[in-house]
């Protein structure tokens, strides 16, 4: 069974940094593309970025050059380094993947950026 657990959220001032992590189990992690999504208050879920098994990344325009996705294929961990945070980055952040035609999401971790 696929299981994704995010950690690392919290309250930070604008301009600050946070690093989120996601522990994955139930999949051959190194073979699977992984992604981060987020959902802000009153907003729809939004794709943040993704990473292939070999480490190639893509980012949404809203976070490009501020956020960095990485992975550790030994410890089955996905990371999201968030720098120069803005109040509009306030959201619940989710680690996601697809396995056998299904999408899997973690429970999310809350990030709140104060102005």
C-alpha cells in the first residue's frame, strides 16, 4: 500500500525559508516521478513542481527560482526547499505520486507565511 507522509510545515515570516520532506513507502521509490501540490485558503489545488526518478525537475512559474525539489532514492525521501517565501505561498502542501493508474496524496503539511 502506498503511503506518503509530509513533514516540515510551520509558520514563517515573508522572505524566510522552510524545507518540507515526504517519506514514501509501498512503491519502488527510485522509479517513480514525484510531485508537490498545494492548496491555499479558498483556492483550488495547484501543482508546484515535480521530479523524475533520476532527478530532473519542473516547476510552476509561481515558485520557479524560489523552490527546489530534490529526492533521496536511498532513504525514499522527497524534499521541497522553499526560499524567499511570500504570503501567497500560504497553503497546505502535499506530496503526490501515481502508481498503477492511481494518484496518491499524503495528508499534507501546513505552511503559513506572515507578512
